[in-house]
C-alpha cells in the first residue's frame, strides 16, 4: 500500500498531467495551427551535394543572425542520444534558409564532404554571428562528439537566450491591470520564476498553436528521402518529423519579428568582420524569383538563393580556405554589382508590401494557370510564386501586392480555389485555351 505522503504525491502528479493535457487540448481547438514564414529547407548529411554545401557556406558567411535548435532520441535508462541540429539562416525581409543536420548520417571523417560541413559550422559559430536559442548553448555540448565543432567554437558566437528575453518582453509589455482581459504573467497562471515554454509563447503572442505531439519520436531514422528507399507511409512519417524538427526554429523567427515590431530591444553586439551592406545581397523573399521578369523560369531544385557574381570566391577550395573579403577589397565591377543588387531588392520590397499565402495547393497548377485565374478574378497581383517544399513536398502559393486595400476581399475570392476539384473544373473549361501547341511542320 502507498503511504499517505506517496498518495498525496501521486494525486499531485495526476492533477498536473490532467491540467496540462486539458490546456493543450483547449489550445489545439481554440487557435489555428502555427504557420511558418517563407523559407527554403535542406538536409545536411552524407548525400548532400558539395555544390549545396559550398553555397550554404557562402550564405552563412554573409548572414549575421541565426536560430538554432536540437533534437535527441530518448534511450531507456541512459542519456539521450543527440541526433539533429536545426539551423536557420535569417535573411532580409523575413525569408530564411532552414537546415536539418542529421548527425547519425554524416559522411566519414576522411570523406571530402566532411570538411565542408565543418566549415559551415565554423562560419556560423564565429564572433560576428548572433544566434537565438530557446534556452542556452549547453544543448550543443553533447554534439561535440561528432567533430563538426568544438566547445571553444560554441562559446565564440553571441548567444541570445530567447526564452529569457521573451519573459522580459512579456513582463514589460503586459503589466498587470484591473481589466478582466489582463494577460500579465500572474493572471494567466505563470509564476514570476517560471520559464515560458515555446508553445505557450506562440499561443499568447501570435495566437497560434504549435503542436508538440511528435516530440518523443525517433529522429535518427534518416529523414532525408535521398538516404534510403521508403514506402509512401514511411516517407510521410519522415516528412512529418522533419517539419516538426524545423518548427521550433521557424517559430522562434516569428517571435523575434513580433518582439522587434513591438520595439523590444535585444542585447546587441558590434559586428567586426563584415560590411553591413553585404547582407543585402540575399533575396528578399520567395517572390524574388518571379519579380525580375514576367517569364522568369523556376529555380532549380538544387540551387540556393545567393548571388552568383559578387567578387567573392566561387570554388569549394577557395571558400574553405579564404576569409570573407571586405567591401574595400572588392573591384569596381563587384561594387557596382552590390550597388545594383541593393537597389533592385529595395525596389522589389516597395513593389510587394503585402503577400497572400495559400498552403497545400494542387501541384498541377502552373504559374501561367494561376496568373490567368487571378486576372479573371480581377485580382491585381504584382508577383506570383508557387514553390514546392523539399521537406513536406507540398506546394504553397505566394501572391504579392503593392497595397493591402482589398486584401481580405482577394482572400475570400481564392478561398476555395487551387484545389484538385478546382483543377479538374479549370482544365475542362479552359482545355482549348491551354492545349499544347504543336508545330505544323514535319
């Protein structure tokens, strides 16, 4: 039999679990699912092409802010096994590149690909970088055994504990009031010494629900579809795990933007090795590819959105061995490229002040189909892009506008469009208009 003290302790645990489950269910039914901002995702493992790694090194070199998260497999009665590092490169205009580094599927130490991955972390974990973590960089310590970085490198970059900063932000921006709608920490049931969970932060700050149902899964099984051959069910499960693994980094990005928009000041540092205007070399958004020309061709699957000619080294060897070049060291032609690129990005940002995002559209819709439908509905778009995610293999539609005057009206017009049923109707009604044209010559 249980003693009185053990019985009370058991009742306390049951009440805590019941309350937590009830709160989770309430949030899941009350708030819409978390929506990440536009991003490009890549797996880093033994199958990653050298060209991708080289371009990521270049991008990390000129990126100043990152988010970072890790995942580990639970082992019965043992220390958790480190399996994934999720790294997000924050680019201008809220776009980003999100990486999943699969530690259990890295190349051998003597493989030519291994130094490239080491170099990617060396460029990221440097003194001129700012890394946001939900907690502290101690969670990186178990990953040192993979020889991609050292403890000294972990302590080199400037770390911002976003969990701690969010608590300060909430206290400053939501003091106690006599109103019944007060959302200060005390009124929402949080102790002054209690840290915020990322899930609660997303609920209260963004009014969205970040699911954690996949938390206790095994992440070392190989999430990249290029690693092994899988059945449809196995691949769907791995896609869900990959999306979950990236959700913490992507949600931290949303919180950072929300806090900055509320004029919260993060701890700052002085960047000593990069010219600030070099950062403008990156694309501003996923709409970038379709803005330069109305007939812009789709980006190849293995490409990274970074400039091709900036005066920086382009070969793998020079990327690894040469430090980033200062603005003053660039040639006149390279400086002209930087200036023109900056002006182009600023112009594109002015042209696309708002965007409508529609997730999981039918993949058979082509860009010219979508533009034809939008024009028929009298929707004055300025740019259209429909990329396919390398992680979930789903297609999303991004429609850019120069003003948000009638944005809600346009959202209502396309609410039920671009589905499989809509595609069947569209092809039936517009078969002659979009029928492939064949040459009459033999």
